[in-house]
C-alpha cells in the first residue's frame, strides 16, 4: 500500500511539472475507420476504411480489398471503373458476399477487385439502412506497375460441362482469371442466340432455360482489358437429369454436394449433375459417397409435397390417399466459428438444439477429437422432411478437427423456429450459449443457405443478451509491417469481449508473445477464408499472430488489428505502447527529454 501511495504521488508531481490539469478522464478503447474517399459522415457515417483515397496498391497477385464501414447496420452495393489514360471500362467486383442479398445489413462491407497493373480505379458505393436512409461515396486508387499485359485470359467453365447430360434448368457458370468482357453463343438445332455480358468481370452465374431432348453447343469468348482473348466450348445434351458422361468433379474436383447431402427439399448439384424429378412424387437425389464420388438416391416426396425442378415442394396437388395435410415448412440455418486449439488432445461433444413456437424441442450432437492439425474435414447429412421439427449438424462430422472449426447447423419444421443454441462439453467441463441470429438465415417454404452463408462476420451472444462481433476481415502484414493482403480472422476468446472490449478477446492487451499461424490458416498475407479463418486476437505480422500492443521497430499493433506508426511526443494516446517513448500520461505521449527533466527536477526537489 505504501508503494502505491508513493507511485501515485510521483504521478501527481509529474502532472504538476507538465502543467496538466488534475482531473479524471474517461478513455475510449478501439478506434475509428479512417481511410479516404468521398461521402464520409452524415446520415449513415459511411467511410472507406481501405484503401485510402489516391493510394497506390501493390502486387497484382492479390485482389484489392475495398472496405466500407458505416455507423449503423446498412446494405451496400458497389460499382467500379478501371481507366488507362482516357480509356475507361465499367468493371465488376470479383467477390462481394452480401451485395446481392437485399435483406442483409451490417456495419462492415467488403468487396474484392481484380488488381490489373498500371490501371487506375474508381469504386463507388451506395449504402442504405433498414429505414431507407441512404448515403454514397467513392474511392480512387492505382495499381502499381506498367500496362504491359500480353497474356490471354484463362477461362474456367464450371457449367455446363462438355459431354455431360444436363437438366433443362442448368446454370451457366464460369470464372476468368483477370477482368474480361465476355460474350457467349448458345446454339441448338432450333437456332442460336448471342449474349454480350455487361462490363468487365471475373465470374458469372445465371440459370439457363433449356429444352429437354435438344443438343446444345455453348461457345464462350472473353477479352481482357488489353485486348487479349480466349474461348471455351461445351457440347451437351439436355435430358431429365441422369448423367451419361464422366461428370465427377463438376464442382472443381472430387465430389461436392451443394445441398449438403440427401436433402429432398433443396435442389442441389453433386459431381456436376443436378437433382431431378423422376415423376410427380419421385425424386432422383444426388449425393457424395464416402469414396468421394457422385451417386443417385431415389426417394419419394412426403405427403403434401410433389417433385418440382429437382426438389420436393409443398402443394395442394398431392392426390395420394393420405389425410395428412401440410403447412409451411420453416427453416433456420446457422453457423459459428469455434477455436478448438485450447482443447488439443481432448474429445469434445458439440450439441445444437432448437425450439419452435409450439414448444417442441430437438437437438443433434457430434463427438470430435481435437488435434494439432488435420488434412481434411467431413460432414454428415440425412433427409429432413420438414413435417416434424428436425435439426442436424452438417459440419463437422464425427472425427478429427483442428484450429478454427466452422460449425454448420440446419433445421426445419412445421412451426416457426426460435433461438438456436450451441453447447460444447468435455471431461468435467461444459459451456452453452445461444447463436446470434446474425449468424443465421431463416424463412419459410424454402431451403436457404446451408449453415448461415459464407460471410466472415460472426457474432457472439453475451450473458446479458448483447452481441459482439468476433470475426471480421482484417489486414495482413509482412515482417516489415507492410500491408500485403487481407483475410478472415476471429478473436480467440470472444466471451472476454463481453466484459472487456479493450482486451481484444485475447486475454488483455500490451503483453504476450507472437504465436505461429498454422499453414492451413494463412499468414504472411495469404489470408484466412470464411470457412477456415485465422484465430488471432491481435495482428497478422508475417506468419505470426502478435498481440495487441506488440511493438516492432517504430510500429505497434492496435486493438483494431492494424499495424500503425508509433506516436510522437504530445500526440494523444490511451496506452504506453502507442508512444515511441513507451510513455503515455494523461492521454498524451511524453518525450524522453521531458521525462529526464522531470527526474532531474524530482531529484533536486528531494535533495
């Protein structure tokens, strides 16, 4: 106690020496968005967090993240132009998860743009909140390097697949490795149609309406910003849905089922072949076997349902002898990012439960073994009829997990669904909590996205019912503190943010040692993606996660997961580590010279 009194006295003397007022001040943690661009500030608080207006961006091997922040939940859309001198082209973003979902409202909005050397960009955004208030803004930046592209673009045609039978409702889906203007011709015995797609793009997906029994030839041609071109051709027959060709890997290699398994109520595609109807009540459901190949399962739609376009849908046209009548089927699909690393070597039971408004409750659970690393994960799914309340954990399946684990949960039932809860338990320990509705998609009479979509943004529900965001897109830096990319990252202990927001979720700020980021999680600018994010409560520096307050050369890691320059004397501050002298007193950085003068003054004062 005596030592604390002496320290307090010294601090008071220092304040007197500096001539600062002696009163208590409330210090806020966290920080503002910063960044350049126009449109900042009035109704929605719109601002560009990245890049700064007029910035030069780096490596063409990485997309440019354009990040917008708003003070209130809003839905934002993006448009862009790329210019080489006076030659300007309308361009589309490569990725923007929620741009096309009008009902999604957030405070962080990310779009990713193809980085073409030597071209100047202008990206415009328009945001509106749930009340209809709107605000617009724009940011400009230039890709470093010279315009010298002589390489033809590379087209990856995902669908249709050459020499594979397709159903009448088949997607045209493709990717281009650089911004390109694309046109396609679809020809059959009945003639041909030519479509020119607007602007320059990196990917495209649209449902085509084809005629059963016809043979089609699709010719796709794309030209990049410099005039280099490439083309792809696919010839295919349209049938009722069976595959006659080797369609394995139609989703990019191996076997992938878009509806998560034998889900009769959602049309999916497995190994390049869509689910399809055999008759009014029978459905050919595609799925992936344990050997990772596509297979067929023939099932019957339940009473009150008929088969339509590859899925069982509710219908009054069910004339089978059954007194059971069907009402709306409700769904709720959620996901949650769980950091399994503190439980290495343990067996953990993951339990999900849900309650509907009729009072019915259902739950599902899987047992997993937590390891330091795994080569791959597995999921499981079974038919959900929607006639009774049903919930299932789609991912992970029973088996081995490691690092950041995305838990995907689907539920369906005849009554409106309420809060979904998640439980984690091991030997002599357990925890349970509700899943934020912002991590879910829900509705009636439909399928919805499996597991709540693929957004990086995740929220944790605190004991008092409030919600805090613990997963977001953060910048990533090389060993010298230069920005090299961005990726998805989650706080290590999100529950700590409920009681101590300034902790960063990592057990406090300003201390701790850097930790190695597993290669599967990214690092070094390689980025974490939405399904395998990096677990880091501080900043990604090279291949390491450094804690908030970590100092390297003349920079430090902020609570916003950014590496910034240390502050000079008389700059405002909240923590010692922000100052180049490592000394913050009364919200102001103090120079080492002032500190030395104070020590000499103190020495003379006490003789």
